[in-house]
């Protein structure tokens, strides 16, 4: 051990810290030099071994064989071959007697097959051969007749015959065979463990055990790490004073915990070390300039933790007690106002992600970002039911002048995959990936509508998109058949026609999940449509409420007559309550089709050019949308 310590200190002095693990390999190689397979004799190295009492054959290393004087036969000049002896019974059954290594028999040299050419009176056969395990297969050829061993071979329980030429090995035992087989393996495992602990003991002490990566820091330095993502280098900082409280969810990319910092609750997403690329992908998105937005999950910190047994990658974000939209809809129904708030804020966050903000003298620009795994599980709800988008493990950023490095077209959740993704026919450009997000956006709006109480009638149980058709775990083939081949979409509830808001939202949903990707709406357009729709329906409901509280028509006629009698020389002004015809909108307006219910007039939503521009502005910059205009 003193030699090992001196060698370790020498390597450490010369900066070879990473080479200490090779010490274990040196000892292992030195030990293997004494393994039975390291022979000094000539000829065969190993043979099939069988003795009376054994149930089946094993392997014998010839270098481990000893002679009658208990001396090793593994010396220079000796020549080892293999042999086997057996009996062919009258029933045609082969009873194997003995197998193993054979010493210094000139008649066996050079024989590649074990073939017996003669037998004793008791049908005892013997053959030898030259080659590793060549005695595993054997046969008898007596004269011109060739007798191959039948398929049924049984061991001979007892064989003692003075006329046989089989040499019995008196000094070998099963214990010695086990020792020669398991001993070297155990030694190799032991030396590997010792080598690992030697490396852990002598590795540099200045390596931080906790690497703090606050990617929201503007001083962040991003460098290529050779894996398609960016590494982040910062001065070491103390580990977070963070306590995990409760496991909230567990998925393919890790687990999500509720945690506590000294001043607040946080969400902690823990990645296993093999999913480092997903962790880095999220950090890369959060590290982008101008990524702070009310409808994008707020990043707090990240940390790589090594407790000595396994490394974990932590991502710390804001905690929202309501959880994901998917989980919320499972246990709650929503009003029309709730639907509008969730849908509009979700579209607002998605529009901000998709938006490319150019650089200014005072701030760096933000590239467009495609989420690529948008679904109700990845939309979180704040306490006031505003939405924020989370989980950027598959996100792609589109920096001007730079191409896509490595892009896998079929990623995401199958039931939310757009037709072109399922078909594998994606154009690898920015607009194509943004339109994929808009398809998923349409499905999420459909989920919201299925749990809305705005219509008279029962609200069904929550179901995921296509759950009624393909179940909980759809295959890729199931989704391809329904979405690509049959062009199916989730069913629209006929009761939605009885509410002007839901009825007016249907065209937006259908344009989001359009089969033609280029015909889909942009996120900014969806946001503006929902905003205008909510404003119009609320205004109609207030007008209806005022109309319901107005005096009856008979009382109004009496008041008008009284007014005319007292003012005979004046011309009375007409009083018209809620009976004026709805003006025809100009061609630049999007008209929501009228409801089947006669209680509602057609809702006119102004989406002219000025209104579209008003809804497509983000942080003072005009948004360049990939889909159709509003």
C-alpha cells in the first residue's frame, strides 16, 4: 500500500488527477496473469469436464490440472489435449463416463474432432482431440460404419472397469474447480471497487460538490458543450438552502416536488443524471434574454447535486398550488369567464415564446422559441386562474442566421402531435415548428370547452383529446390512422351552439387544428380573438340584464302619452329599447355565426387591421406570426 500511496502522490503532483482510476486496471491485469487461462504448456487451453456424479459438463482449464503426484502439469514441454469416454447401451442410449484434459498423447495431436475408432467388449468408447472444448461433441466410427451419438445422452452414475483406459484424477475435486472459476471473478470485482474508492479519495478537493447555475443572471456565459446544447459557466456559489416537502408528480424526465426556501414555496423538478440534455435544454431557454413574462413559468435557480451515491439535476421554479391545467380540469368545472381568462393568458404566453424580439442598443434580442410538447399537463394555473407555460425540455430556439443543429421530428406527446409530425413530413424551419404548437393549442382550448358550464345541460367528465377513440395510451399507429389518414378531430358538443361564446370559439379551435399547417392561426391571433369574444359576450350579457330590468312596454306607452299631452307643441323623441337591428359589419370584420337560440343576436367582433395589430404587439415589438392573420 505504501507503493500505491507514493505513486498516487506522484501523479497528483504532476496534475494527472484523472489517471488515478487506471491504478485499479494495473492491479487487475497483474492478477489476471495468474488466471488458469494464462498457460505455459502447449496445446489445448480448456476442455469440457465431466465426472461421475456430476449432472452436466463444465469447463476445465488444462493449466490447473495436476498429475498423480499432485504436481502441476502446466510446464513447458507438456502438450495438453482433450478426451471423452462413453458407453453405448443396447437401447441406443449414450452414457457419458468421463471428460477432461489429456496429457502428452501423440495420437491426439492435430485431431480437430473427437472420433472413436474402436471399443471394448463392454461397448466402451474413447476418443481424444486437439482444440479448445473439442470433446464437447464426439462420435464413434468403427470400420466403414459411422455411429453418431444420439440426441439422448445420460450421465453414468457409476463406472468401474479394470479394462478401461480412462485415468481417474484422484486429487481434483469440485471445490477446486469452483475456486478456480469464482476466485478470479471475485478478485476482479474487488479490485474495481478498490480502484473506484482510490479515485474518489485522491480526486481534487477544489471541485465543488454543488454547482449553482442561476440562469436568470444577465452575466451568464454560454459555451458549446458538444452535445447539441449549451453549457453554463459561473463562479461557484453555495448550495441552495432548500427542503423538499412533497412529491407532486413523476414522469419520464424525472419527478416534481414541492419545496421550501427560507422565504417561499418553490417547485423542484429533479432530473436523473442520464437526462442531462433535457435539463440543459430547459436552462438554455430560461437563459435567453427577455424571457421574463407573466405567462411563462418563472425560473429561480438550478443546481447539480452529488450526494456521493448518485448525482441529481435540480431545476427550481415558482410554485403554483393549483397545479397543471389537466389536473385542475379533472376535478373542477369552469365558467365562461374562467375559460376566457385561461385561454387568453395561455395564448399570450405562447405568443411571447413564438415572438422574435429584435435587439436594441440597451437590450439583447430574444429569438423565437417553439415548445414542441405543448399540452394541458405543461400549462400551469396560478391562484387567479391565469395560465403560464412550463416544461421546455424539448424546446427549440431559432436564432437569426443560425440553422438547427440536431432536430428529431417525432418528439412530444402522441395525442397532441400535429398531422405533419405523425406523418414525419416536417419542414425544418421556424414557422413549421410554431404551427405544430398551434395544433396542440387548439386541442387544449377544446379541453377547456368540454368543462365549461356556460350552456344548459350536463358537463361530462374530463377526457383528454382522442381519449374516447384511442384510450389512455395511444400508439403512434393509432394516432396516424385517425389524425393523418381519417383526418379526425375531437368531437364538438352540439350544446355549444346554444351559447354565443362557445359557438363563436369553435371556428378558432378548428383553425388551430387545421390539417393544413399553413392555414393555422398564430398564437397572437388566438389571444386577440378570445379577448374580443369575451368582451363582446360580456357586453351582450350586460345589455340583456338592463333590458330585463327596464319598465314594461305598457308603462312606457303611458309615460309617452303623458309626455305628449303635456307638450303638444313639441315633437316627442322615439323610445326604442333593445329593438334596433344589428348593423351589417364591414368586410374587414370577423362575424361569429349567430346562435341557434333566438335570445342572442349575432356577435360582431372587430378584428380589422388596427385591432389585429393591437393584439399582436408584445413589449412594443410587432409580432411576426407564422399562421394566418386574425
